[in-house]
């Protein structure tokens, strides 16, 4: 351990500033911002030299996760279309930066963000910014009004044992950690000879920072450093006025939250909330974003990503005005995410205990009070005895570093077929590379881009051995799909993917197969279906139920007719309006199920419809003797990025785009009912 | 404003926003503070968290009403009956502040006499609020150590608007709840600089500093600066619109307003604007009104110009140019200066500060301010008469602007209710705003982040009414009034009472003001009763 004189700090900063852009807490104590440090002292910068601030007004996340940044640029002319991955177009990169005076809670937040962005589906934009940011943390001797980090285990001193295998730089969220040790005669704003900072390095980069100021460091010769730190920590812990005791036992907290999922308190809070999204903007662990298309002209533009908030109403609303999350559900989701979902999935705290969210809330919504009140109403013993613990397992999809993560590959439309009313089938081909050159086509959906308009998730209906040209069925619904319906053969679109867990195949072999699809619902099952029919000898009976409002609204009409001819394959139509084209039952799918006479104990079912229809069908199938683990569904939620980053499709701790969209009914029923 | 000016001598908010934090009782009338003044809402929630009592009178359940200890779901248009009944209770139970009344006010006897019949039981029949709730509210307000009243357009946009404001002023004086920190009467302004433009004489009857037009004082104060000027009263906005239709007004210069969408009875507004010989519109964007103009003058936004804004608490604040104006646009002051010169007037201003220096000469309440002082103090509340004056966050602390506070008699009759539902138009429409859109949406609808939240107009309908009308969530409906019809999407919500529907007016394609009228107006201020329109609703075929 080292230490240096507090009075030497300006000189140390000065030395660093010759090689780095050094950002220090500046402003007034009630509005502290990280601003560039300069030799000539400016008003407000005094804050750092005497440790006179409690915390930064905003978390420093914008240094590594920009509020607004470009993901790629695209250009086109009559013959060409190019999408260029460009994670650093805005030239905001001005060399290495040191963030000085970051508090332990925010270091933890950075540590979490490193885990989130640099883990599976490594985020290139984050990576590019993060590698240039060095963090010098300063432990807190005094808690602020809203602070409760001591309950979360994230402060008031930064942990030095916490490991994070994912961080490419500062696994702990800091490179250097300082602990102020002021003499008893210390006066705020003036450093005496006996005021010190203890120094610990958190990374090799931190050691490098230290070596640049080695001549001002003193070695801890008496080995009193750890002892002093311990005493200072004890003192610091005594300064808290807020606490969230329940957070000390994550399992207990998770059970308590489950027990209060439908508590009326969420409604009461939601009524007061004014959707300002302030809580998520200031949060050190909020990572959600949305994308917007910015056009320079008809022939060029870029896709930018911008911070988004689960507290805004548009976050989960889809093109048909359906919103799976009510206002109450949105409000509850944020709190559950911070206290439960993030921890279940990533093994790190989702809340760092900084208290910013309720400090800025104009509606004075304080979730710490809410949880404390809950804990008071339901004693620990009661929770542990009566509320079952939900053990959630997440499959981790480890993919290689992919510089094309957010940049689509350009593909040419080679055929358009009008499949049904407002539903087109597009056949597209990568412009630059043959399909077979791509890695395995394992996935359930692609993200399709109409350049300059936006991107949508579209299911994969073709088998994984397709050689020439992908087909997609696209229903005209929102902005992007409407624009796609205006494209012509020869036009370009963008393709990213495939993403998501596909429908199973191997586990279906040897069984009867029931496929239920409503409207465009057959598109996602088609891949599996085609393969099963090709290998019919490995399956029992295959029953296909095609449902739609009218025959005209049904896709795959030709496929269905063809399949119906195959021995052992049967196709049943269920329509709301009668038709002359085929023999159809007028009514619900459910009416036909008992009459199918499948060997229900040996049947697997794939059901693709709205969440409500899935539930209705599954309930009947289980009554007929099916197990919920044998019923597969594809939950198409509001997916934006496809790689578990943007947060739009998150339900509970699951990102539908990477953990789903295929789930068994058994798994589906364990999700919170918000899809 | 007129109501307060009569009672106090000044129509401005009496207290500061920050002071609300320390109030013990907060009484909110006709204000969706949570959506429209979130920073005021933040002070209310802070006070409430501290233990202050919150009473909200509003026909709708807004977030601030949901937070309230007492939510009075008042029948639309009956505010005055409620306020008079509150005063009746206070007098009947001896809760009034006799010392304050004796020392600081006049005409108390007339008020007392006028309230004799305004019992809570009488008001219950009119307002739909239980007599006991009225009594409790009166007691809460009168016995708080510092009670503040906050109100907005839900009070003013009624036939009884001016009278209700005057009655609220009566209420404050009756209990001595004015002239001290964290008390008083806070009319919340709808825009960032409404107070400032009123201060500068953008009112039909006054010149800068509230000097009445047509008086000798006006001549004496302004002639030395301006030479010959039109020292006459102007017309009220609703009269101007009528004048365009009847031909008595033939040219108009519209600055930062979008009357084609914001004014009632859009059809007649369009007719009037269409008849003008010459229409000039000065705005940031090509608004529906600007599309009708002969000349459009592109103006710079607040980020692209320097000057001051005076907010709802009379705080004069600096606005600084942080971006150069978009090419081809100019700051309002430059446009006006050049227009004045072109018309042969004198306008030798080289910068906004020159104009501010002139304001100081003729508006005594601004006389002690300067750009340097305003910037340094982060805003100064007027009156600030001398350079060493700290500004006045609390008005009327030792005497009222007019000397003694004047109690006025404000009688409520059932004729004051405005347009009532009938067999053909069975629902009562309330118009208002949403948190993420501003006014006619000419600015906020250009921001994808804001517009995404409320991309189109919706109509709040009570579940019972939806059932009767056979309409469902997200369906499109046609809304008809005596003036016209529009379409909007249905949002089923218990925030409105059965028989009442709510529609925001931000959307040009579903303009609420196609439906509203100006047949019913406040007789004093001429403000139309925008909160009451009888409409019929049906599924859009």
C-alpha cells in the first residue's frame, strides 16, 4: 500500500494531465459534474482537493456508454448499397481519459456495465470507449442523504476482492482506489501536512498511473494502512441515514418481491409517476437503448443508438398499439430488475445504492421506502416459509467478438410474392457473399433493415441448409414493414442474424407432431416443419392446424396444400369466415383438438400465436394429456437489437432475443406475465 | 389575472415555487400540475413526503390528484360554488383571521353577506362534492400554519374564471394566508414567459408595467421614449378572431402562436385568418397558422438568442445564445427592431441588453435589475426597484399592491355553467394536455423521443361509457360537437368520470379545438370556456 499527501494532489493531477484528459468533480456541492481539469484553477474545482462533495449528480456512465452514438453509416446509389460499421464516427475520442474522484457505487456500476457489454455479444462501441477510460476512485468518508450502498455491499468503500473475468480493463470498475485519511485538525477546503490519501491499484493500468507519480508516493512502512482503512470504514458506515436491510440476503429479497408481485402498492406508485424517465437516466446500471435512423439524404444516413428508458410508455408498445406492460408493470419492472432480475442473470447487484433515482424523482417515488415497508409487513420467517424460491437458469450464448454486431449485411431482393392480404414473401440474397459462407444458420429470427427507415425482427422460415436465397414473410403493420412493402425486386435491404434460440428438431424425432399457427404464425415453424416432413420416416403423425380470420389472410397456402398430400401429414384449417377454397372449420382451433386423436403422451406441439391464444390452446392440450414441457412456443416480443443489449424484449431476467424467443410452455409460465 | 388584480392590485403569483416545499397545506384547483408543471409537482411531492396535507379539486384523476390526501372530484365548471362554500364554512365556524381582515383588507361586510346562502349543502348539489368533504377542506385550509393555493386553466377557462380567481383571493385574505412565505395564491402560467409578456404589456388593456392604456399616466410615462403612440385599449383575443370574421380586422401579425389549432372553434378561426388582407406569422416552424400567412418570418429558438424570460413566480431569468441561429432565421428582437424601423419608428437597439435598459426606465418593478445581476443571482423576482434590492419572492408582505386588499362579491348562478350535455351531444368534453407534448405540438412533435410517447390523439373514456358506446381500447372514434367533428383513438380510463371524456389538444390532425366554441366566455377576461364542450361519440366506420 502507498500513500501520498493530500496537498500533493494538484501536482499529481497536473502530471497526469500532461498525458491524459483528466476529469475531476467540479461545480457546486449540490450539482457536482465531472469536468476537464486545468492547471489554472477555476471556481468549483476546489471540490476535489478537499473531498468536499458527496457524489456526482450523474453517474459517469456516459463516458463509456454514450447518450447518442452512431452504430453504422450507409450509402447507396442505383447500383450499390453499403453499410459501414463505424463505432467511432463522432470523433469524440480525444485520447485516454482519467475519471478522478468516482465513488465506489459508481465504480461498481462501471464494473457491472463491463460485465453487461463486454460479456456475451461483446459490444464494440462500448469496448472502443471503455478502453480509453481510466478510473481513479475515491472512497467515501461521509454518506449522502439518499445513500444506502452499505446495504447493497457496493460501498462506502470499494471492494478490493471482487473479481470480474469479463473486464478487459478495470474488472473492479476502477484502476486506482484512494482512501482519504484526514488529520483531526483537518478543515474542509484546506489541506494540512497531515492529510493523506491511501492508494491501492486495481489493475495493471492503475499501476502504470502510479509509476508516473512515483516520486510523490510513500510506502506504508509501518503497515498501518489496512488498519487505518478499517477504522475509516467503520466511521463511514456510521454516517448512513438510509438502509435497505432486505438487500443483504438476495434470496430473501427475491422471495419477498415474488410474494408482492401483485401488491397494490405498485398501482399507487404508478398513479403518481409522470413518465419523466429521470430515474433511469441517472442510474449507473441502466443500459437500455433504442435506435433511430438519421438520414443525410435519400442515399445516405446512419443508425444511431440513444439511451432509452423502460419507464417510457413507448418502450414496450408495439406497432399495433398493444403494450404488454401496463404503467404499473413498467414501474414494478424497473424495481424488480434492479433488485432481482439483474442479479439472477449476471450475478452482480443491479442496484448500487446511490439513491439518485429517488433523489431526482419529481413524484418522490422511493423504492427503498417501499421495500422497507414490505419487509415490515412480511417478517423474514414468513417469507422463507411461505414463498417458494424460483431457481432461474440461464443458458449463456457465448459468441465470438463480432464487429458486425450492429451492422447489417447488405442483401438484394431477388423475388417478391404476394402471399396473403398485406403479407409478402421476400426472397433475398447477400450481395457480397454466398449464403453458405456464413456460419451455421442457427437461429430463430433475422433483423431486417430498410435503410433510412429502421429495423424489425422477422422469423426464419427456411431450413438451415438453404443454399440460395433466404425467404421471409412480412406482414405490413408498422413503419418499417410498411416501407418494406414498397421495395421492389433489385432493391437492397440489410440483414443481421440469425439470432435467438431456434425451435428444436432433434428432441421431436420419434414423436407425433402438432403444429398450430395463427395468421403469420406459420412462418417461424416452417423451418422445422419442412425438415420434419423431409424426414417423415422419423416421425409419427404430423398434424398442422392453420388458423386465420379468413383464408385470404393465411400464408403458405401452397405449402399447406402440398403437405396435405403427403402420407401421415394432415392439414386442418380453422377460419373465422367460411371459404370455398378449402374445407375449413369455422371456429376456434381448440374445437378440433380432441378429435385429432394423436397419441398425446408421445406428442410434441409447436404453438405460434398471440400470448392469449397460446395459453388457451396449451390449457386444452394439457387436459388432453400433454406435458407443458412438450409444448413449444415462440414469443415474438418487441425485439430491437437481437443480441440482449437494448433491453426492449426483456421479460423478467430473460432477454427474449437471446434466451428465446422459443420457450416451452413450462418455461413460459415461469416468466412474469408481461409479454 | 383580472380577478387577482382587483383584489390585490397585482395579477401575478404571490409566492415562490420553492416556498411550496415548506407549506403545510397545499390546495390545488384545476391544475394537472404533475403533467404540466412537473417542477412545481416536485415541490408538492416533497412537501407531501414531509407531512403536508394535499387537497386537489379536479374532475379527473391526475397523478397529483392520486397523491392527494383529499381529492375533490368536482363537477366541471363549478369551482366558484366550491370556493364560496369553503368561505361560508370558515366564517360559520369562526376560522377566519380577524386581525388580518381588520388591518389589511376592506369590504369584508359585503363578502360576508354574499356568502350567507353558500352552505356546503347548497354546494354539494352543484359541485357533486359531499358537504362534509367541503367542511373538512375548509378546516384544513384555514387552520394550516401556511396554506398555499395553486391553480391553472381548470379555473380560468370557464365562464366563472375571473370570479373564481377573485373568490380564491378572498379565501386567502379571509384566512390571512397571503403575504407570508409558503402561503398565497399561485396561478401557474402555461408558458415559460407568459408572466414576462404580461409585464411588457402584451395584454389588451395595459402598457408595460401594467399602466392602463388610454390614461394620462401612460402618456406621461411612454411619450418621452416613444413619441406619439397609440394610447388606446386593444381587443381581446376572442374579439380579434371575431373581428377577422366580420371584417373589422384586416391584417394580423402572429408571433409564436398557432391560433389555427389553439383557439376555439377552429373552423371560424380558419375563416377569419383566410379573410385577412395581410397575415404575417413569426415562428420557429411552419405551423398550420404559418401555412396561411402571406409572409412568414423565421424566428430563432431560445437556444439561439439572448434575452430574459419571466416565469410563473415572477423570476426574471437570463437566456443565452448557445447556438448560432439556423440559417435564415433571426432573433425576435432583431425582426421587431427592423420592422419598427421600416415603419418609421425609432428602435436603436444594438443588443437585447439595450432593450432591457429601456424596460428598466418604464417598468419600475424591473428598475433595479441588470443582466449582470440576473445572471449572478440565477434570476431575480420582481418587484426589484433599486440596484441594491434583493428582489421580492413574496408579494404583499406588509401591504397589498393596491394598499388594502379588496374583498369582492362573486356570485355563482346555474347560468354560469357553460355548454351542457344534451340528448344530441350527451358527453361533456374536457380538453387539456399530456405530459410529453407541448401546446399545439409544433415543437414537441418534432422530437421522436417525446412524440413516441403520445404519437396521436386519444380520448379518455370511462369504462361504463365505453360499454354503453360499444367501443374498446385503441379503437378509432368520431367525436362530434355543434362546431365540427374529429377522430381519435380510445383509451379506456377511470381517470374521467362517467359522462365526461378528455382529449388533449396537441394534435393538428385531431384538433380538439375543431370541437370547442367561444359562445361561452368569461365576461371580464374574454377567455373561452374550453373545459366544457358537449359532444357525441361513435365508433369510426
